[in-house]
């Protein structure tokens, strides 16, 4: 509970946990209890709350319970109705889904594909395995032209390939004993034959889908269920640039740059009734042919603690939460700024924020009664102070304005 | 020369700096005026909102929604009257920052007004009409009236105001009796703690 109450930013997670706990609270505490579980995931690419004015971009939410119910919703931009999607399965045997909804979509076949504020949602309660999934993106630009470029280069490649293969093959063959540890994973990823590297590279290029893709604000929230576990996963990315996607054998791009990513995972083991959670945040992630190079991971930094100016800055930070009722959760932030918390909620900027929660109770066939876990209601009592000394701060700013104005006037007189 | 450059000389040598300073002055002035005017503006906003909520509270639609237990967050729920400190405001459902712009909000997971159990209401102590500004002045025995769309009741303050930490959710715990809990930030102008008033049911009022 100590962790849960630490910041207002965890309110949303607590709400997720509340949904989970609420499910149990509504479950009769009978002698022979059926299995009960719930998982929720929520991701936000951008969440800005400036003194009560909210802007959310790239939001996805997913919830699945043992009722069985599954709910998924997403929005490219919360303010644009055309970018929203929603799917609800409220009874067993349902499988609704929505096509991708975009506020803007301009596809130019094979050359360029521009989409803005898109989302897609699906829910399913088939086979007693509820599933909810939603994806959203704020903007996506796919630059095609690969086939065109290859066609243009083909005559040149045909002429040069034998020579290049020989030269490059000799060079890499020489270097491999020295740089084998570095080269081998990369060559393996490309499935390059050192005897004919250019030819195999051209073959690899034929698998490339685009020259480059630029995605801003991609988020995904999924809750999946199978016989063994319930998994709630939320992912959010501030921005991602992929160069030559599909080049590697695995389908990974030549180079992938992800700015501000966050992933929160919570899992409920149906056989043991235990829950676990994990987070994976980063400020900047580089991938070369699918090989991860994570950069920047830190703990939250709080400034001016205990004052109205209290501000918390988290870059590549996250945490797991264990609630007293057995529900667990995880929160991950690519970048999170909570500025001037004392000022009516202050300014909250979250770039790539992901959170997930699960909880459950396995089926019991004993005659012993089971008490439902206590409901998690809130993280703190409502803030109703409008804590800032508005008058004093306002007068200070006016005084500062007067001083700066005087400086300007002194300069004018001097001239 | 450069080492002894004072502010005026610096400004004389940098036209762009002077322009920036002018823009900064204007920005600071506007920000200052906005901050000074914010409490007043929020009170005006809350006043207009209360007018609308008062009409909603009297509407047949809300009466039906109340009977069905389907009051949405931000909708009118009850009117609270505390004669000793001059409070007479409509309480909305929910305690989200948005809902609390109405001045006072009902904790969604607590009992409905006048029902059996613990009814909890949060109210602003500064800004947004500051209905609970003087909550600390309530003494045991003071009366608190709740008027819902389907009736009303009166509670009586049972003990002196409590000061608790923001995380002390025990004040919201359910009870077997009909109790009322009021919360607001404490001390005035700070969110460091919460001031809590506990009251017990005294009598029902005639149904509307």
C-alpha cells in the first residue's frame, strides 16, 4: 500500500486494481468457488494534464474477466471521435472487433502511406478464454519505394555483383577471425552468405516492406487468457523510426530507434493462483537488426518535496505494485513529468506510459469459505485544497514583470 | 571590459535581449494576473455550475436515475446544508478533479446519502466556491442536512474535527450505522493533510 499511495500518477493503476478487486468483491463467498480473475492494461503515448486541462494521444485500454467479459477501446486522439474504436464482449461466445479507425489516412500505393490518429479494438469471449486487445497510433508514415529502387538498381547490381561479392567476401573473410563476435550476430540476422554477400543482401532487401517507417505514439493494450495464465500487457512508444523494416531474417529492420518506450506486464497463474508483474521502461532504445541496445534507465527524481512546487521527473522508470488484496500491477514510464504538484494537480506530461494489473483466485473445491479480498478504493483522500498560494505567487510574478520592465526602460534611457 | 559588463551595458549591446526582456515582462505580467485571478475565476465557474446542478437535482430524470442507482460522475447527487458555517451547495457524484470543480463530490465507493453505511463527501477548502473552507469550525452537535432527489436526512456532528494523512482511507470504511464523513484539505491552502468531520444520522426528512 505504501507504494500505491506514493504518487497521484498511480491513480489509474489503482482504478485498474479496483476493477479487479471489484470483481472479487461481487463474487459470492460460497463454499465451492469458481475461478475468478481479471486483468487490465492501459497505455498512453502522450498524456498531458495542465491544471485540469487534459490532452491524451494514443490511448488504449483492455480489460478481460472470468465472467467472462472482455472490453477493449482505443483512440488515436481522445478529442477526435473518428479516431476511436471500441469492442465489448459481455457474454460467452462473442467475438466483436472493429476495423482500423483513422481520422486521416492517405495511402499512395507502394510509395507512401500516411495515417494519423488511428485505433483498432477487438474483444473475444470464445472458448472461455476472454481476450481484449486494442492498438492505437497518433501518426504513422510508411515510405515505400523499395521495389522501385531495386528495379532502378538492378542493372547496376547485375554488373557489379560478381566483383563486389569477391571483394567484400575477401574483406569480411579476413575480418571475421578478428571481429567474429561482432559480425556473426549481424551476418546471422541477415542470413548473409560470405561467399556472395551482395547477392544475399539483395535477396534480403527483397523482403523489405518499406524504405522507412516513422510511427509516433504507438500504444497497445492486451489481456489474453489461456489454460495456464492471464496476461495483461501494456506497451507505449513515444516515437519509433524503422529503417528498412523486414531486412533481417526475423523481420526486424536494419535500424530501429525508439524514443520513450514503456511496457508493463502482469500475469496471473491460473494453476497456482499467484500473480506477478514486471516493467520495462527506457528513454531511448536502439535496435540493429533486431538486437537490442537499451539506453537510459533511471529512478524518479523529486524536487522541492513537500512544497507546492514539488515536481517529480521520471525518465525510463517503472515499478511493480503488490496490493494487500493480492492484486498486482506494474507501471512503466518512458518519460514522465509531474510538475508543480501543489498547483491544483499541476502539470502532468507522460510520454509513453504503460500500466497493467491482474488479480484472481483459483477455483476452490473445498468446503471452506473464502473471504473476498478487500476492495482497493482509492490511493488517497480527494485533494480539495487548490494548494497554491495563488495571490502570493501572482504578486511575485507581477513584481518580476515590473522589475524586468524597469531593466528595459533603463536601457532605453541609456540609449 | 567584458568582465565588468553590468546589466545595462549588456542590454545596450544586445537588442535581442531587450526584446526578449519585454516579452518576458508581458508574459510574467499576464501569468501573475492569471494567478491572482484564478481563485476568483474558479469561484465564478463553480457558481455557474452550481446553478446548473441545482436545476438538474430537481429534475425528474435525475430522480429516476437516483432510484436506479445510476448517477454518473459529475452529476448532481444531493444538496448539503451546514447552517453553522453557511454551506448550501449541490454535491456531485465522484471525487475526480473534474467532478470536484462543482465544489463538493461524493466518494463513489461509499454509501449513498441517507442510506445505511458511511456516506463520504469531499469538498474544496479554497477555490471552486470553497464550500468546506470553515469545516474546522464545526463542533459536535452541529447539524448537516442532505437533500437527495428522493428525500433527505439530518446528521449530527459526533466528534471534533480529525486531522489525518491523505492516505488514511480508513475514514471511508463502511459502517453498519448511518454515518456521514466530510473531508477537505488541511491546513487551508495545503494538501499535506486532510481534515475529517464525522457525523451520525439524526433523523429523516419528509420525502420530496
